[in-house]
C-alpha cells in the first residue's frame, strides 16, 4: 500500500527534515509514528498526501510513485486519503454538516447522497445533534470529531492523523482511538503521528519511532501484551 524508498527531504541546505527513510506499510495496517518534536513525523505525513516532495527517493502509494505526479494530479490522489490535521483546519464560520459534506461535494456526489452519508457519519461520531451548529461554538473534543467525520466520510483507503488527541481528556482520547480502530477494521490503512505514550500503549499497534529525521526503531505489536522489535 505505502512504500518509501531512500527518502530524504531538506527544508534548508543545512537542515534535513528526513534522511534516508525506508518504510513499508501494508494495506489495512495500523501504524503509530512517534518521536520528539522535530523528529519528522508531520513531514512524513505531508509527503504521503502530496503536500511535500522529497529531494531524493520515491514515495509509492497503491502502486503509484507520487513523486512523479504533476501538481494537477495531486487532488485526485487525495480523494483516497483522509487527513486529520493537528489544528483541525475546519471552516469556523460553517456548520458541522457543511464542514463534513464538503468532502463529498468535491467528489461530485449528489445532494441526497451527501445528506444521507454525512448524517450517517455524524451519527457514528455521536454528534448528529450538532449538525446545524457553527463549528466555532463546539468544544475541542467536538471539533475533533468533526475533523474525523470529514476525513472518514468517503471511506478513504488511507487515514492520516497528526497528533489527533492533543488537548483532549482521557475519555475523549479513548473514544477517538476507538473510532480509528473501527475504521481500520473496515479496511482503512491508519497512520497516526503522536507523542502520546498512553495512546500508543492502549493501541497495541505497530510503532515506528523517528528521531532527527531518521527511523531509529520499529516495533511490531503481536498481542495486547507482547511486542517484537524489527
């Protein structure tokens, strides 16, 4: 599903954001990316949805080398990728419904189907009663659910999330993790960048650790209480 071959990216000549990254993520996997601030987690996610292009190496998604795509082809790539940004990137002056429905509108869905699918995902997230509220009136946890709804409404092949539980209490963290797991069970490949050790420990999933732009460790979770270093 996802392969990075000898990928390096530098924002400046003397500052390497990623260095010689080799990573394979299979279809339907659930992977945590972790590491200290500045380790390269967000940069790696941005490479995967085409927001950045590496200086060297290949990024292959679903058999397609996206480093060779023209800028006009990137929107088509993103139709199969859901993204939950660290700062949500919601339209604050729009309603909950409008923020989620926009994904399907861009894909050209009909109005009736948009309404049905949008309300379905909002119900799954437990926020269907908020559908007509302006986003800026919601709590942080509710806004996070809207962001997740928008990312999941079109059943993407890949779901990327950057620090999705930041500033949430434990109860909300547990609920958000459950939502990611449910999406994964339905077949979505899930990649979460986080420094939240509690989330990682509860997730019992594959763990990739970055530091200073390099992968320094990979741990494959085998059961809820066992792990294997790769």
